[in-house]
C-alpha cells in the first residue's frame, strides 16, 4: 500500500501481489489531522488489514511546518564560543540582490536559545582545547528548566572527530534531558560548518512534530488491525524506516515529489525510454525533472522552505539542508494556484494557492479566488460532474463568477478570454521549469519523452510538449495517483559518508571503514541482505562544488569518469589541475517487494472505440465540439486522433489537434504528435 499526503489531496493505492490489480482512492487532505483522514479512507478500500504486507508513506508535514513555521519543536543549539550566530549569518547571501527591503528567513532557533561552550577541535581531528564538563552541566540544567523539546549540537570540525559532540550529548542525557538530540556529525558528516549546523537545526525543530505524527499514525494503524512495517519515502527516492524519518525528518521534506519521479523511473524502464522529462502538476505546484538512462538527477543540498524564481531555487531564501534529493524545478502552477491582477494591470499567477481548504471557487467550499481548476472548468476542459468519479462535484457558475470578478473585469475582457489567458500563462510558467532541467543543462527536449502525471498534468501535457518541441507523451495509469504508485516501486536505502579531503586516490581504506559502518548499522536494524553501492565526491582542488562518481575499485577509472562528467556539465576538463577527493559514500540498499503491473493483449478490433458524448471545449486555442472518452472503457490497442478529451477517476487528458492517442499493453495513454504538424 502507498499513501501520499499532498497539500490538496491524499492519495491511497493498494496493489495485490496475487492478481496484480490496483485499487485507488483520492480524498481531500485534512491538514490539521492527516492521520485521521488516512484511517477513514483506508476503511473504504481495505477489507482485511492483516493482509497488507508493506505500507509506504509520503507526507508534506515537514514541508508545511517549515513553510508556515507552525508546530515546530522548541529547540536549542549548543555550539562553540564565537559561533553562536553562524546559522543566522549563513553565507551572507541576500535572497534578492537588488531588493533593499529583502529579509533573511527568520532563524529556526532564536538567539537566546543558542548556548556556547569553550573547547575546540582542529581540522585534523586533534583537540586544541578540552571541554568544561561543569559548563555543559550548567547549560544542560538551563535546557531542562526551559522545557526544550530537542537540542542540536554543532561543534567545529566534528565531521573529522565527533568526540566533543558525543561528550556533550552524554552529559545532557546524564543530567536528565529526555528530548531528541541531533549531532551535526551524524546529521551531515561533511565539512563546511554552516551547512552542517543548519541541517542539524532543521532536524531538531522538525523531530518533535514528525515523530509525534508518525507515532500517532503507527498506533492508529495498529489499532485498526494493520501489522505491516511502515516505511517513509525520502527526498532521494529511497524508503526509510520510521525510526530514521523520526530522527532525521529533513530527509522526507521532498518525499512526495521524489515518489513521482521514482514512478517515472519504473515506467521508463518498463517502456525502454532512456530519456524522459517528468512533469507533475498537482494542486499547489508543478514540478519538472529529468531521467536519463533510468537515473534521475540527484543534488546534494537544497533550501528548505525557500523561495523560487522562474523554477530556480533562490539561495539564501530558506534553510540549508545538505543531503541527497532528486533535483526538480518547481513553479507555482497547480490546480489550486490563484490568478490575480497586479496594480499595473498585468495577469499574475500564484504563489498563493487555494489548497484543499477552501479550495478553488468551483469546489463550493467558500473559496472566492479564481484558480487554474476554475479556468479549466469554464473552458470546458474539465467535466464538473466527473471529478473523482463524480464524488467531487464542481460548480461552473462559481468558477465563472470568480474569473469574471477577479480577472476578466479588471482586465476589461470577457470571461472566456480571461480563462484562456490563465491557461496560456500557466503553460508558459511550466514550460520554463521544463527548460531549466533540459535546455539549461545541455539537453535537447526534442529527444525526450514527456511523462505527464498529477491530477492536472495530463490537462496541459500537449500544450507543454508543443512549446518544448516534444513529440511523444506518456500518461500513465491513474496519473492523479502516480506519485502514490511510486511509493510501491522503491527500495529501502541508507547513505553513509566519510570525509577525505585529499588529492590521494588511495581510497580503499576509507571505503573499507565505511563498509563496516554500513554493515553494522543495517544489522542493528535487523537487515541482513543488502547491496552496497560506492561513490566518491570529487572536485578540482580549490573548487567549491563536487561531482559524484561511482567507485569501482580503480582510481584511474574514477579520475577519467570525473573528467568526462566535468566536461559534459561545465564544458571543459583540466589535466593541469589536481583532483581532490572530498568525501566517499556508500549507499546500502535493502530490496523490498514492489508493484508490477501486468500487460494485456493488444486488441486488433478497435471499431468499438466510439465516443458517446461530446462537449464544447477550448483545445489548441479554439473552441471545438470535443469527443469525450471514458478511459476505463477504452480497450488496449485503440487509437484515434485529437482533438478530444479522455476522462478518468483521478485526472483528465486533453488531446490537442494534430496528436494521436493510443492505449498500449499496460493501459498507458501514448500520445504522438503527427508528422505533418
């Protein structure tokens, strides 16, 4: 079972290992009590809880807490004397260079909750000055008296020698502190103090909230008869244990988007598509990524709760978290994204979103602002009677009213023109996100296939493909729950890191120590069968950013691979500069059961594929009487040209003029742009 709690909807998918059948359910998210909504929903689709063997989960609870700064744990920071303000000074970046009123994000731990101690480790791991146990005990008593829920400990050079951090932790526990203690040397065992401390701080403020939520969820599921283990999707597209996610919740900040890309990897592998652009348009945002040779782009640092500009993350606008995550370009362009007219009379979109409560105006839950869902309803692209199989009725009149009052009247145009303007603007913004992960990284999008998913993704897929020159699109089965399906395709994995910071390529001793550490940790967690993948993080001596290269035991091979990748990404490689090994890493993978859909036989007789309905809809820039197809009733092998609309339980696919659709053996919709266009 996969459960994906998003900002607007909660998606649940149940896969039967015996029949290979999939059962799905999509319900509005209840932000204040997500676990209660999950339990109510499970009772609708699960007859025998004891038969559920594995339950995988993705959640936005950590993301929402950072964005809203609500329900964060009361945390303290213990650091070296003189470094009290490092998490506030950061890298001295201004998020907006030319904005004189630009403000830094509010520190997650206020200054009065940052405690300093004497003592210092040097960069080689030797001790320059010892710790004062008396001083630490005094601080521990203050922390306990002030009822702090968690403590982050960030000391200089602890990535080389964590002895001081471990000693502070031991004294805190001896003095009676029972909250969560996060060591920076364990949260991120790499050099650069600010990023390491910030990662520890983010974990410390999230740990109380996330651990309580996961504890409530686990108890509720057990009380309901579910006895299966629960795993959490992390930002890198791997599953983590509940214990790990509770202690290091920063690892699940981007869990939902990662699950969607993981589903794309699974589908691309099945369909033998080595070059794929992933496009996920949900209720709040749209995200674009790339999968090349069945591997997604991975980055190793991001700004949690930061801002974006045209899909790019703005450095200094959020809280630095250093850990692997699937690299995506994100724009404010979801079904709930609100359209508005600025003082200069220009149409704008977002970043505000109607979310699940009150939702778009058409939801009739009190929302008054015009959203992308409202625009699609007004233009006939969405069926007001068929969302979620008819469970969620949409009000055409309320959508029309919102766009007229908040967009059309202010621009001096009619309602249909206002709705069309909203569609064109959102398509332009989303095409920009695709351009970031393709064109700006030296990739020709015309060589790629677009996988469109999310509840709103297939609505806009043809428009985006035309703008980017993409000729092939895949709309997977249940696209609105595709991220939830991705939860059923991943393996359990942990990453172990060891700093090197050397130009010597004698790495075997480093990897040998890391293999022992990885093996011991997994054995403690009860896992005996696992696979180890080894990597080296490398850079030219003096550079600030690294490239990650697979390690195969041959120093000459990783050097050649580093130079090849450096030239591919940056346009050059240098034989004159020394190469520095910054870190070595091991990814330990534990295989767990996965979903695998069965193929159906192609049907040679597709004469039955005749639409029984049609409606006026704006497609390809003009109003047409579009044939309507029910996806569940289409047979494998059927194929017809657009323009038309394909409706299903969780999404709607718009097929533009000049496109041909076909149902393949796995019941994916394959869209191909005709050659004469």
